């Protein structure tokens, strides 16, 4: 609809109040609302929650399930660095 108005009357007419104030243009604006709300709540709203959760967990010790292998690094007697899981096997 707006593209047709651009082709008939020019870009500035299609962006002006004469076109955007019509009942059809207003209806299309309101018809977009449900899709915009879905995008906001499902796509964007989780970002602040994830950000806050990550920020609040900084400095806490990580939760390691029992029986999990540690990924930390330890030194051998000769000073060589090896994964802690290898050090536990010896």
C-alpha cells in the first residue's frame, strides 16, 4: 500500500501525514502490535534476566556435580603443568 503511494505520489507523500493518517495505514500499524509484542517478550526480555543472573554469579564458586572431573591445572614435581584429572590418576 505504501509502496503504491510512493510510486504514484512520491516518497515524501507516502511518509507524510496525508498517507499515514489514513484509516488503512492506522489499521496496519495496530495489526503489527501482536507480532511486535511477541518479539519483545520472547526475544528481547530474557536478555536483562540473563545479564543480571550472570553478573550476580561473578565471584561465586562454580557448581560442580559430584563425580565430575576437574578441569583445573596442577604442577608436577618437576614443575610441568598438567590437567588435574591426569594428576588424580597417578
